[in-house]
C-alpha cells in the first residue's frame, strides 16, 4: 500500500473516532435537555462512527499494514438548539464525505484498486448519512420554535434502531 494512502486512512480512523466522540457529546447534551430521543439518535450515530473507524482499522490489518492511532481532541461541551446541533452533524457528515472522496482520489492516483473497492462502501454510506442528517435538519426547521413539534420529533427519532437510518428514502 502506498504511504500516502495509508497515512490518509490513518487520518480517517482519527476522524471517525473524533466523530464518535462528538456524537457522544451531543447525546449527553440532549440527555441533559430531556430530549431522550435525540440523545438516542446521537448515541447510535456515535456507534456507527466507531464501526466506521474499526472498518478502516481492520482493512489496514487485512492488507498487512501497521495501524497508527492518533490523539483525539475533546469535543465541545456546550451546544445550542436541537436545530443547531443537527446542522453541525450535517456539516460534519459533509466533511467526512469530502475526506472519503480525498482518500478515493489518492487510491486512484496510486492505482490502489483494493482500497477503491473498500471505499465504495463508505461512499454509499455517506450518501445515507448525509440524507439522514439533512432530513433531521429539515424536520427541525419545520418544527421551528414549537416545543410540541420538537417533542413529537424527539419521540420519532427515539424509535431508530441500531444500524438503520431513521428516515426512509425519498423513493
């Protein structure tokens, strides 16, 4: 494996673990705000991000590559409204998509076809992740300042089960 591709994957492991940490912090915020459904949704996001990190981790090991874990910065401890948090999550998912695209471009540049195949799963996953976060943002915008609507949405997102996206596709 090319050193540049391997370094980018090491960076992505750190990004995925940082994302998990961020979603855990968001979950804690929602718990304090008595919005258990949103807390649950963010906790499941954290689990997914951890799973993504481990998928990259395992991929490096399968390729006989060393795994170099990096330090993870502390996430914010203060957050704004549910809408602001959802917008932050969406921006974060868009950033992750950019990072995956960058690794894919590096793998293509170095004719690393195995990594390109591995990244196909992540590219598809990011479409789902962005769609889920975008839908959450849009529903929170619809709710506006209506606390009753926020509580209904909180109950709706509480029903999310692990490894499934909360909102159905637009098909």
